[in-house]
C-alpha cells in the first residue's frame, strides 16, 4: 500500500452524494464478467444508500454486492446490516444470487465458512472486486476487525468468525480479501472521527484499520 489519500468534504451531505455517485458508477459498469462492490454497515453510509435508491439506478447484469461484515443476528433484527440494506438491493434490482454475504444460519463458524467459500468461488470464477466501502471506528477498527488478533484469525481466509464478549458476535472480511479490491474507501463523518483519521493518515501501521488494508493497492479516506 502506498500513501492513504484523504478526500475531504465540506458536509456529510456532500460526502453522501459523492459516495452514491461512485457506487452508481461501479454497480452500473459491465466488464463481461462478474464484478462486486462491497458495502459497509453502520450509520455513516446510509444517507448514500438512500440517495442511491432515489436515483433509481440499476446494477448491471454482471454486478454483485458483498458486505464488509455482519452481526450474527436474524435478518429482521435492527442490528442486521443485510436487513437494513435489503431495500437498497431491491431498488437496484439485484437478485439474491448476486448478493454474497454471511448468513445467520447454524453456528457462527459455519456461517463464516459459508461466506468464505462464496467469496473464494466468486474470485475463482473470475470475479473482479472493484470498490469496497469500509467504516472506521473511533477506536481504529474497520469491518469487524477490532484488534491484531482479529486480523490474524483471518489469515488464509476471505471471511472469518469474530466472537465478541459484548454480543452480538460478528462475521468479517479479512485482510486477505481487502488486498484484492482495486479501491478501498474508508468513510468517516463527524468530529469524533477526526483523531483516528489523523492517526490513520500519519501512521497506518499503528491502527488496526491501517494494518487491515496495508496490502491493498489503493486506499482512500473520505471525511466530512
């Protein structure tokens, strides 16, 4: 990874509009082979997702979506990333078979393994990972990778189970998957994120999120 580039925005609305635009461009592209965009959960990207719905854009026939992480809860739980993002996928006319995700089925490790296999099959079949959105916690975590121990859990895998003392448990993508994305964008909004953004830009190796993406070819921070 080279230098992480910062793209500042005057307001959160400006950032949401730009995120919606880049999602629309990537989802609508056609390469003649499968390509995927990774969506992040949490509150920060939702204004962009809502803007995407308002635009009534459609994913191309070879467009796929995957998720940075998922809480191990039922889909109808307000904590489920897929449950919250589901209406956006419907608006994109994206069928279930083109949504790659960790599901709330059986045991945590088995569900993470299912997601790992689905991601590996996508890439093995020639799938391209064009754009990935990532959250950035004030503590420096991204996706559901909270520590260097979590980073090591995923070695050799594309998705991994992350058990948590404070429930719910999680399923997260791993550094081995993140390094395959052509572009990764951290989204950070609000004064509460300014300190961690500064730390990430100054010395990414001292932040879990920075270590998670250190082998990725192009990493940006979009901040408002």
